[in-house]
C-alpha cells in the first residue's frame, strides 16, 4: 500500500483535503530516514545502481510475462518447466491449490495494474482489450471465494483504477468505458451466493455458473472456512460498492467481519485458524499471524485507512495488543492456543507471516518489524529462499517455496519507512537469488525443495502481481513513476485501490454502535500516529542497532547442541528424524523414536500407529523433537489423504486362464507415464527383479527387458526403483507392499511420491499394489510361470476370443489319459514352496538368490488365506549380505531349507481344478470392481 496511507492514523477530515495529512506524514518519515541514509557505514546505494537494479526487475518481469503470454495464455497459469499453460482438469489435481484456477486467464487479470506500475502502458492497454474480449466468468467450475476475490475481483478493480487514471491523463485508454468494472460487478454477483449462511460467513467455494447448493454446483456442503478466507473481502467488496454505487457487496463483507469479531476469544482477544460457517464455533483453535489468519488482520487496518471507519482501527488495535502480548516472541512469531495463549501451539513458523513486518510498519511499530524481518532475512541467506515453514531453531520444516512475495513486500515498506539502504541490499539479494536459482527458459519456476534447488512446474499468478511490483517500487524514484503511488492502497494481492473511494457512495454508517470493544490500556494506542521522534529517537543507527544482535541468530541456532538421544547414536550432532524420512523397518529410526518418547504400534492392516508420551522422552529437547515429528506425521498423513483423491489405477491379468477377469486396484505414482493420458495402457509379461527391493542396479536385466518388473516396497525411494528397472529395460513396474496382509479393501490408496528431484527422466508407468493384491500376481506366477498383465487407468474389456480358444484347448486336453496329467501335477506341486516350520524367516532373508526363491514358492489365493506366511519374494527384501567366510555355511543351510520346504508342500498338493475353483470368489469380486470402473 502507498506509504501515504501507512501508519494507522485516525482520519479527522474527509474529502480531497483528507488525503493531504497522509502525504505530510510520509514526507516526515522519509525526511527522518534520510539521516540513516547518510549515516557512517550505512553504505548508501548510488542512483546508478538503483537504476540498474530497477531495469533488471523490468527485464525479469518481461521474461516471466512474455513467456506466459506466448506459452500459456489464455490458460490461468504458466507451467515454466514444460512451457505450457495450466488448465484445470487437464493436469493432475493439486488439491486446494487448484481452487484458484477458474479458466478465466488468472495470471493476465492478476497482472494488469503491475503493467502500469512498471510503466508498461502500451502492454496494459493491449492486456485490457484481451481481458474484455477473451475472458469468460460464467464457467461451470468450482473456485475458492477467497482466491477469486483477491486475485480476480481485485485484479479487475485494480485494472479499472489505473485505467481511469490513465484516461484522465489523456494519452492512453481514451476508449475505455468501465468495461473492467462491469466484469468486476458480474463476478461480484457470482460470489454473493456463497454468503447464503445464517452467520454471514461465506462458503469457502462457489460454482461460477451455478452458485452454491444448486444440484449442479458440486459445492455447498462445506462447514468450515479459514478466518482469512472469510475476513479478507472488505477492501475489494467495499471498493466494488463505492465504484458502482451498489451497496450489497460492502454490506456482505462487513457482516462477515462483524461475525468474526463477535466470535473472538474474549479473554485473549485472539481468533482461531478455522471457523464453522454455520455455528461460529472454532474448529482449529490455534492462533498466529501466518497462514489461515494473516490477511484478516491486514484488512482490518487497511479497511480503516480506505473507508475511514474507526471501528476497524479499534478492532485491529485490540487484536494487535493480543498478538504482541502472546504471539510475538521477538524475533519469532509463534502460534498459540486461543484459550491458553501462554501455551505455544506448534514449534514452527510458516512463510506467510513474512507480510507481518510490513503491516507493523503501517501500524507504526517499527522495532519489532525490523527484528522479525531480519530474522527472516537470515533464514533466506541460509537457504536462498524462505521455506514454506521452518522451525524455531531455523531448520527447514516444509522445503517448498512457491516464489511468495510477502518478504519482498515487507522489505519495501521497511525501506520506505526508514530510508535505510540496507533494505536495498536485501532487495538486491532477492533479485540475484531469483535469477540464479528460479529462472528457467520459460519463466521462473517455484522451488520444490530449497535445500536441493529442485524445481516445481508452477509459476503462480501472485508472482507477477506482487513480486515484481514491490521489487520495482523498492528501487524506483518518484520521477520513475507515471503516477503517485501514495494515492492508492495495496490490497493483500498488491492491487491498487484509490484512497478517494473513502468519500464516494458512502451507503454504510461509519460506526457500528452494536459492537462492544474491550477496554485497553492507553499504551496500546501509542503507536497509532507515530512521529519521527518516536520512530528514530535521535539515533541515526537505530535500525542497524536493532538488526545487529540478530545477524547470527540462524547460524547460532542451527544446528543446535547435541541431545542425549543424538549422543547415544553417534559421536557428532545429527539432524532430527523427519516424518518424510521415517521407515518403520529401520532399527535406528525406531531407537530415535524411543528417545523422543514416541511408541510405534503395528495395526492388522499393515499400517503403523504412532503415539507420543513426552514424559518418556530422554530429555526436554528430545520431547520437543518428538512433538514436531508427530506434527509432521499428521500433516504428511493429511497431505497424502488429499493426494488419495485421485482415482486409482488398474492391474489386469490378461493371460491364461484369467483373460482380464482379475482386476487389481493399484495406486498411481507422481512420476512416470500418466496412464490416464495413455488409454491403451502398458501390456506385458511380469518378471521379478534382483535384488527384489530394486534399490540398486538390476542384476538380471535379461529377465526384465521388455517386461513389467515386480519389486518390493522399502529400502529406498520409489523413484530410485523406477530408474533402476527402466535402466534394465523394463516397460513398467509394480511395487508390492511389504506389510504382510495389507489390502486395498482396508487401507486407503496413496500415490507413490518422487524423491524431491526432477523425475522427468522416468518415462515408464509405475503402480503400487498392497500385499494381498500383490500376492495374487505372485501366486499366478508360481502356478503358470508366464503371466501377462495390463497396466491402465481403468479395467478394459476381457479378451473373449482368447478365452474361447482356451476353452476349446481344455476340451481337447480332457480326452488325454489321466496318466499324462499326474507328472504335471507332481511337477507343479514340487515347484511350490512354503516357509518351513521354525526356520522360514532366516531362509527368506538370507537366500542369496531372491529370484530362485521366488521360483520355488507358490500358493493360490485360498492357500494364502490358510497360511499368510508363505515364503517368497516379499520376505526376500533384506539387502544381499557382503561376502564373508560364513556365506558357504548360509548357502548350505538354505539348500536344506528349500528341500524341507519342498517335501512339506508335497503333502498338500491340490489338483488344478481345485486351485481354479478357489479363484472364483475373487474373480466375482474383481468383476464387481470392474463394473464400478474403479
């Protein structure tokens, strides 16, 4: 927002004269900060360097914008790694992230006023014409009310604001007749059905064509929304009402804000993250200034600035007092429980709180703004970007970085408030890191992992809407601008709304007399109208003196000291165990869990349950690590559940005697061939690989080439398995769960994730089968040797022609003497192996040839039910031991074991007819699955 509207001063005047005190205040701030700029050692940046960096920002914007227009438009967003547009429904679902996409050229609308800020008026005029001509807002698609409001409605209003400004200047946009405003009003009406609740809080999603709760809307059943989602509407909705004279939009947004205010926790004056839109009950009772709440606070203060309503300032100050009392732990901002605000709710911070120092500047509370900003900058210097979340000791919690602009926003406001050239150097660092690590040939790619530098194929619209706007303004002088930025307020998406709206079409009473306010200490309002003496108390080194103690805060805290758990496991410090790295089969991981007070319980369906008892931890630090681990595991599980919404895939056995009648439900992979786009699927015979875990180079490539490889889960990443079998010549892969008895009937499917690196090199399809379904294929191999399967997105029609030919062949074989069948049955039985009593586990683990073990083991489905501990590849997953003098003895023992196993099974021989009969129940079940089309 323009600095003229910076600190939250009470607006005593109205009309054109009302804007002038903001200008005087801005001049006062900048004149005071000029002392800093000239301070010894401040290292003032030359005008030439600022100009060079400003031009560099323009070139970066051109690179991103031109690639979007060339490769993506009219799609909503650019996919910079594959140089194409992201169209919702044509790409794999990303869950809630995709709710921002509405097939309305999101990036172009979001970028409109950025073009004018960057002096690209000709491009702006062309862009407005494209939006008017091409954008359709009547799509049958469900979108986020919050995202659509701040990005699309805000983008249209921001575009309209600068369009009428340019038209008044007389050179550009002379043809413009409010077309963007008409589109904004149309969109506003499409969002209104979401407010059809008793509370006035909007549903989180709405169908652009059918609204909410309409039979065809596919939305309207939600009960919860985030506080920011419901509380970040007032600027756009009020501006729409003021521009058009239609008061209903502002009325609805005010009602939502009023309801949230009334439901605040009265003793702490904090609000939770998630609220029930019907009852007003808090669903998530943790409170902070980051994701889920952030822009609610921002819009209370900015609504006061734009609309001049004192009630918004009073609410903001009440909340701000609570934030500084409970959440602010300089330089950290930690979530707390709204009912027990002295108790921290989590041990990590998310990157969205990076906006808060900028809001504190607007509030006028400079010292904590400088402290938090400096802490964030130290994290960036360590990781090049701000991770999506990081712990209190500054370790990466969530490694992604989708090119968020909040830190650049706060950097801009701090520079404008202090004039300290230090913040120009911070901006220079941001520019260098973007060009060095995020720039790709078709734009700028989000970081999938800030630690490895891997990319994600996304460039969100807010990158163009906000990042380049703040960076350009950071280095631009007043003469570089074609209009006065101080005449506008920034929305949370950095869209420009003119301050003169405060006196236009005032259809709402200024004071909400029905709202009660908590009596606060007068000191809560000391910072409401700051002056230069308070901000910089006669000390030109004020800002530097605040930053200096924080220079090494990250390096001092990370890595931290060795806990007793770490000491017991090694001689040096080790990073704490992360949920994504945890393997239940790793003894060291289990020992670490024990030290952290975490117990592991194996469930019957193959899953594991984790329970933490902090009192059982080795130390308080280990207990803290255990709590963080449990939080990570819950979030990881929640993320996996969202990913599970994608449809499952199918493994269909098409060879004799199944001919497509057996269809196994399989989980997809986030890498490799997308079977939903290859309707024919991948068909081939299956082969078991050596080593069976697939975690190293395949030693039997001749058996795997041009076949679909079978392997066991565990020991390494799924992507590593895929690369190894692809290198060996496999045309596809099936990973079989190593949890005995797990089944898709009782456990939810999940996607096989990548390894955090670029997986574009994997081109073959990969599917996951639970243990029960995987054993069906393994049993078929033991019985028929040559088993052919089809990997596809859903089951295909059975091969009736081959089935009929097989039936005729069977009738012909029935006339042969029975004596010819006996040796065959005997041979089949001899090829069947079972775990011998008393020593099966050692033989399976120690067998030097997993494929050989597989070839001597067999069991039909019915037999597997009788004895679920059948020996086979599923138990041969341990790494092959290194050669030692004891190897010969182990091989001799294995030979004896196999002989025992063979003799043991000879007494359990079943004729072929009985084995096939046992398949009937399963075949019927899978035929039902086939009818359901998976």
